[in-house]
C-alpha cells in the first residue's frame, strides 16, 4: 500500500535544500578564492560550472517553494 501524499512540510524541505546548496556554493567560491593559483584551469572551470548548476537549482527550489506556498 502506498503512503498518503503528505506535502505539509515540503516548504521546509525545499528551504533546507536552498540553504544546503547555498552553503556548498559559498564553500566552493571560498575554495576558489584561496586556491585559484594552485589548481588547474580545468578544475577551476569544473567548479565554476558546478556553481552555475547550483544557482540554477536554487532558483528552481525557490520557484517550487513559491508554488507550495500558494497551495
């Protein structure tokens, strides 16, 4: 038997995802600031690309959170 669809805490979970993603993004930016001269161009580009994906994810989480709040 499937579980009932309980969406009561979706906004809380989405905010946690936003916070965690923002923290990871900041840590990666701090890492780049501290070690930019020590890492390869490829590694730097990989981190920057991942941070762009993080920003997109955060935007998606925000939109989803707004949708949940409107329901």
